[in-house]
């Protein structure tokens, strides 16, 4: 039996390798770290989470919840690892990075059908089934070969990493614990909140605007940012209140010292099970490290913060998927090649895992001579793939899963639920569950299906 090769042991690559191996195929999983590192990674671990430790909301009948539910029911390795590594995070699925990676590493290293090969892959193998999941920090040599194989130039945008502070350096006489609107899955107050009054907020904005920044690797006028993950200095440039209506929004929070809603808030989210470190939620930036320390210590409660990691910017690479790949994530001109993860044009941890899961299953089907069937458009998985393969190629930009990607409800349902957004979302999820089940009737892997947690039925 010929090996299925997977390039990259990030989120998509690990999930793809596991799915293909679970289908009974021999897999070679390539990972260049530690022989060659990247500007953003800190370890050589499988499935390292670079930007944050959150896999987004677990609120029932939300689009991210729907995507994760579909992956769980298909036997996702990384969704299982996330449950093992889970730490408090309000309504979000947040994980201890080290435990998360360790769970993935242990499973793949010990899988009888997977062989791990460390070292840089400089070009796509010229035969056999290959899943390219090299991620947003694809090495220059491999990226050049991808350009050659696809016949297109690379696309870039800048992404960024939030800073992390030591928990015991946060002044809890000023900061307070609370989840926005009290929305935590277990009723606990999972976030540390640093409140700012109007004068403190304005001083902070002025400091951000006058800070020094690292020079980008690509000229500034040619550097597109991903709109869903803007650095705070870019947000601040767009107006004096943009941060206060963005990552520093105070809605749903009351400062216990004043009994009132603050003018602005910086939220800190737990990083690990020991709860000894917290990241500044939404505070990705590319300020110089010295200026980060100076500016962020203006935040009440962080005056004496110990920074365990400063924010950083890094270049992301992705292909123009609408021009190049089919609904089944295969390169149109070479169907033996699959693309998965951020390099195929999705943004976000769960989205990367999702495309890896599908690529692994479709690669197994191709190896067995079975037809490759796209997921239904009504599902989150199907709509995510549909977006990256059918978006406007000229203006294509990576996307997170949202209800906007899924087909609208029919006219009767829209009319019936026109005044109830929650009910509309519940109906979209119910419709997705029905389409999902119908699609799987003739699919393998039924042993992985979980009959629990089915999306609620519209009543």
C-alpha cells in the first residue's frame, strides 16, 4: 500500500494524518521543526497553538459550535485533545497549549499507521497522494514550489500574536474576575478584567499611536491585514473609539469597585491548567517589545505586569483557493494533491482542523478508488469549503466560519422567524444536522459518530 504523505504537523496536518491513518492507510507525516524553525513557533511540538489558546465559542447554535459539533461527530482527534486540555474560558473552548500538543503528539507518534519524518520538505513529492498542510508560515523553498505547481504567485497577509503576562503580576485590587454578561459554561468568572476610565483610555490610545513598531517584511503599502485579527495599533488608527468598540469593549461587565460599567476593559484569558499565565485577549500587535511593556503597563491592574511573551507579527501564506482547488480540496490540475489548513484559505484554529479532517478522509477515499463527495452546503463543513472554493478570486481573503457562509433559510422559515434571531440560528443548525446525517448514510467511519449533542429541532 502506497503512503499518503502529509506535509506539516500543525493543526490541519495532524488531523489529516489521523483521519487517513484511522481509515487504514499508511501515512508519512512531515514536520520541519526543530530542524528549521519559524518566526512564530516556540516549540517543535505537533499542533502548536501560536496566536491564542482559544478555539472560539461553545455557545449552542452558534456557527463555531456547529462546526466543532460536526467535527466531533466525525471522530476528530484534535477536538478530543481539546477536551482533555480544556481550561476555563467563559463560553469559549480554551485549552492548555502544552497538554493539547502533548495529547496530539502521543496519539500520532504511537499510531501504527503513521511514520513521522522530521526535516524540511523543499518540494511537493512528484507522485502519490499528498496533503499540503504546511500552514501560514510555509518555508520559502516549499512556497516557491507550491507556486510552481499551482502556476500562481503566493498571497500574503499579516497575522499577529497576543502578549502573555504572569498571573501573580496582575494587581487584583484593581482587576476583577467576571465573564461578559455572566456567560460562562460552568457559571464561573473565567476572565480577569482590567477596567479603564475615560482619561485612562485616552492616555492608552495616545501611547499606542506614538509607540515604535517593527518594520514589516513586506512594504507597508502592500501589506493586507486579516480583518478578523487586526493588530491594536491598526484598530486605533481607525478612530479614537474603535478599540473601545472592539477588543476593549466594556459591554456586559460591571466594575465591583464602582458598581458601574467601565469606559473600556482589557480582558485576560487563562493560558494553562496551572492558571499561572494569562493572555491579553485581542491585543495582537507589532510594537517593539520595550514599547509593549511601557504601553501595556498603563492599563490599570497591569502596572507591574511581568510579560512572559510579547506580541508579535508574522506573515501568513495562502493560495488563491477559488482559482486553484475543487470543493474536495484537491488541486484542479493535479487531483492527487490536497490543500488543508490556513494555506488553503481558511482562518482560525477550528477551521484549519476542519479542512484537515476533510482532506484526510478524502485522501483515504481517493486511495481506495471511492468517489469523493463534498459535504452538503447546509453543513458548516460544507459551507466553509464552498466559500474558499467559490469566493471571488480577485478579492479572496481567508474566512472564519459564520452563519453568513451557510445558505439562507427558505422564505417560509425566514418569515416565521423574522423577529427571533436565536430561533433562526437554531433552525440553521437543525437543518445542518439533518443534512449531515443524510450525507453520512453512505459514508464510512460510522463507528465514530456520536448520537449525543445533536442540534436542537425547531419547535
